[in-house]
C-alpha cells in the first residue's frame, strides 16, 4: 500500500479515521454538480479541502446519483485527468479517482492518482486486470443494480449478510487476480440500491463489517438517508451529515467521504481523540 495510505491498514497504529473530500468534475452530481467544472475552480476547492484537513481528495467525472446518465470514456477522461495532474503537481495529498472504467483508472493513475474508488467493485470488463496493473489501493463498493435503476424498490432478505457476502466475493476475485490484500478497501455503499431502513441497518452494522478484516470507506454525506428523516434539501444537511460521520468514526471506519470537510475533520478529530484516550485508560 502507498506509504501515504499505510496508516489505514496498520494494525500496530491506534484506530484513526481520516476524511476524504469530494471533488466532482461533473455537471450533474446530486450535491455540487457544475460547481467545479473549470480547472481553476476545482483547484481552488481542492486547496480549501486540503487546508481544512482532508487526507484524500476523491476526483470524479461521472455522476452516480440515482438516475444519472452514462458518460463516455473520453468525456470522463477530459474531466478528471487535467484535474488529477494539476492536484498532483501542487498538493501533498492522496488523490483518489472515482471511476468504474478501466481506461480512466489507468490514465488517472498514470497522472498521479493513488487510489481507485469504484462503485461497481471492478466488475466492468477489463477493470480487474487494469487494477492489477495499476497496483494501487482499490475501494470495492456494494451496489444493488446500477445508478440508473438502483433505487427502484431495492429488496434484500438480510441486507447486512448480503452486502458482506458480495464484498467478500469481490475480495476473492481481486485476490485471485493478483491484487495484494493490503490494497483492498471496502465500502457498504450507502444510498446505492438501499432503502432508508437498509441504510440505517448498515450503519448499525459497521463494526460487524469491519470484522471482515479490511479498511472501511463510508460515504453518507448529504444523502437522502438524511433528507428523508429531516425533510430537508441537500444544502440543509450539514448537521445530519456530521451526525452520520460521528457514528462512522465511532465505529472506527478508516475513511469518511464528505463534502463538508472542515466541519467533518473537527468531528473526526474529537472521535479519534476519544478512542486514543479511552484506550489509554484501559491499559
């Protein structure tokens, strides 16, 4: 694993959550679509997030919100590669690429990305082989269906068991293909083919999911699992997002993916301190 990410898989180190900042180079993402389409605006936003304490910047060029249209390879490359190159040349921060396309993975890593964040868990043709070649950490996410259909009545017999089974199947596929165990991160996929009840059941099960033995990434920032409870709009979900980030950090999730970096970093630092000092008290 890249030395900048080694801390999330270091059993000798105290449990610590870090914040991943979202940088969408898209016109249609559910929260900030269109805000950072120009390179200058993307770099300004990146600087804000790095200054606020983001350990990872997640660059995406295709929206995966419910019902989002597909984007072709060249269009996605045109959106993310210049941003990744510019960030890599200006900032000392881990860069993640949020993509499912093998061509985008390869070009992104060649341009400076050090983490592949794939909502389709390397299931697209050629993605697994590309991830092997890239030899960087990969986040495997659970999704029922596709972004175009995933919220059309998602159904499970046992949401936690089915998510865990899927993730471990993808882990096995990665290991068999030659990906190092230390390069794997798991994401239960909040909001991706889940009802409101499913999302909160997964949140409660985060400690159990961590027992699979892999670092966990969670992304709940500003999502409908907040809006459906609080009856508010996307731009009114800071408090709800922070509450969910607190739960995720308390469950010792290694990476917390958010839009509101500064506020979340404060929350995570408090929870990290809680873990450190309570562990000391037990010794």
